[in-house]
């Protein structure tokens, strides 16, 4: 058999045998390698365990050392705190012992004081009994003396008490009146001195023109022929002029002069300007007259507004309502006892400003109240009520301050309340109205006021004669000396002055002088 055949027949078995031997050898080698690796791993694990045991033992020792250190530290702190607390307790015990000793001493002192107090109380009780006994003895003596006094005087106890009280009351009234008179004299002297200085200073610093307004205006003509043109055919021109302006036009024999009469200054001014413009133009007929009068009325309205703005600017005031400014300008054509109301209002404003600066008050508010104090006179007669109250309502309506409203509404004393602003306005108003030549008055009103002054004084009991002198600025009252003593004379002058203030309207101030004269008459025979 050839080799190729042998190999062909036995090759599978050889391959199988070889493969089996290789697998067994591989398994054996793998098992040996596994045992080798396990042995190394067990050895490494044993070494790790030994090292871990050593580390654990080391850490346990370290922990034991640290615990011992913490224990000794805590123990030392505890012993320190315990020592400190023992020291505190010892100190507290010492203080408590000291306080107890002090309390014992105080208790001993209180006991001594209590004993002393009881002894004094007993002594006082004894003295009270003695005083009570003496009091009863004195009362008995007083009762006995009272009976003796009643027998001697012939008066009962009640009668004597009544006489004594009456005498004491008279003495007290006399002393009170004397004290009041002395206090009022000192106060009045000081007040008069300061007020006089302040008012005189204000009057000296405020110089105003004082010219009285008339109720007629004269217009000069270029020639007497112009009178015929003004009258017109059958008087139609003069009738148209008077109807359009509301004035009386007087054309008489006075050469080259025409007189315009009207109480309303606005109408009189419109008539004057219209007539002067017609005379310059030369064309005088009804249609032209109505045209010129309408034009002049518009110009007067503008003049009124400008006059109000000028007054406000002169006084340095701001933020006035436009309607209030117009009303201020309208005062230019109002008069009071012949005094121009706008000039009077500006003077009052300046006076109030000066007095306010002396008193340390708001100067702008004072000037504002002074300028607007107569604003109620700018309205027509259709408004009912006093011009002071009407002016106060107007100021309130147009947003003025309470001080300005008070100065306007209170300057004639017609309100229940009276503030310093109302008094300021009264004083400045009286100064402006009382300047010589500032106002005019009719003879009838003057005589009526004098009679009323004398009648008021004569209405009081004890008044003998009364004289109104110095144009009604002073009232001298002669009293009966038997009915009115010196103290009653002081009270009488005040009562008369108060009644005059409450019942009369007058410019300026009225001085009331009560004169008591005692005459002793004897005849030598």
C-alpha cells in the first residue's frame, strides 16, 4: 500500500487525535494558569487584608488618642467652668450676706423710727387734746365777747357781718378800679407810644395826594357858536347826547363853557371824552353822537382795566384774578365822601405794608388786603349788603387767601370774629380817611353826627352836660360829682366809647373825655 493511500485512509483519525490532544493540553494549561492566577490573587488579597487590618488598627489607635484628647479637653473646660461658677456662687453668697446685714440694720433703724413715731404720735395726740380744749375755751370767750359787742353796738351778728362785707366790698372795688386804672394807664402809655410811632412812621413814609372829587365837569368850547351845534335843531342833539351818556348837559350864558353833571363818574367821564371828540370833529348829529359814545365806552373799559393793572403793578402784587383787576380799576371812578376810592385803596395798601413790616408780618398779604378792602364799592347798587361783606364774598369767590378775606370783611366790624388783619385794615382805612382834606362831608350829616354823639353820652346816668368839639373828634362829658366818683368816671368813659363804636359810623377816631369836678363853697360872714 502506498504512502498516499495510507495517508488518505488514516488522515482523519490522525487529525482527530491531534485535535483531542491539543484540547486536553489547552485545558490543562488553562487550569494551571487559573490556579496560578488564583494563588496570586489570594496572596494579594491576603496582603490587602493584612494591610487593611494594620490601617484599621492604626486608625483605631489614632481615634482612641483623639478621643482621649477631647475627653481631657472637655474635662479641663468643665473643671474651669465649674471653678468659675463656684467663684460666682461664692461672690453671690457674699453679696447676699452683705445685703442681709444691711437689711437687718435698716430693720433696726425702722424699728427705732417706728418707736420714735409712736412716741411723737402720742405727744401730738396729747397736744391735740390740749388745743381742742383751748379752742373750746377761745370759742366760749369769742361767744362771750360777741354778746358783749352786740350789747354795746346794738347790732346783731348778721347785721355786723353785712356791714363788714359791704365795707370790704367797697374797698375791694376801689382797689380793683385803682389797679385797673394804673394797669390800663401803663399799658395804654406803652401801646400808644408804640402804635403812635408805628402809625406816624407809616404816615410819613406814605405821601399821597388828597383831592376831593366834584359831581360836575366843565368842557371848554372854541367859541359860543359851538353851543348851537351841541343843542341842535329843536334840541335833538342835546337830547340824544343826554340819553346816550346818562348825564345832564347844562348850556347857559357862561362864555365858551358847557357843564356836565352826574354823580356817576364813569358816565361823566364818557360824556366829557365824547363831547370833546365831537367838538374836535365838528360833526354833531344824533347818529354821530351815538357812534362816538359807543366808541368812548369801549375806551373807558380799556382804561379801567389799565388802571387796575397799574395799581397792582405799583404795589408789586401778583396772581390777581383778571376780574378782580377790572374791579380795582373801576374804583378809579368811585368816590367816598369826595375821596377817590382807588387812590384811597392804594394809600391803605401802602400804609398796611409799612405797618406789617414793622410788626414782622407778611407785607405782600397786607398790601393785597389794603388794595382790595373797598372792592365791594366797585359793584353797582343792585348788590345787597355792606360793601365790606360783599368784598369778602368776592375775594372768597376769586380764590384769595383767608388773611385777605378777613382784612376785607372785618374792616368795618360787621363780622362776629375780629382778626389782626381786620384791625390792620381798620387802622389804615381810618388814617387814610382822617387825613386833613381827604374827605368832605355835608353840613347836615356833620350836625347829625354831633347830635348823636351828645345824645349817646347824655343817655348815661350821672351825666350833667355834654359837648362835642373838634368837628366831632372829641366828646367832653361833665358828670355830677355826687353821683359819679373817680373810679366810676373811668368806667363811664369806656362805656360811652363802646356805645359810640357800636351805634355810629364816623371817619377817624372819637376821643371821650369824662370830667368830674368837685367844688367846695363857703361864705365868710
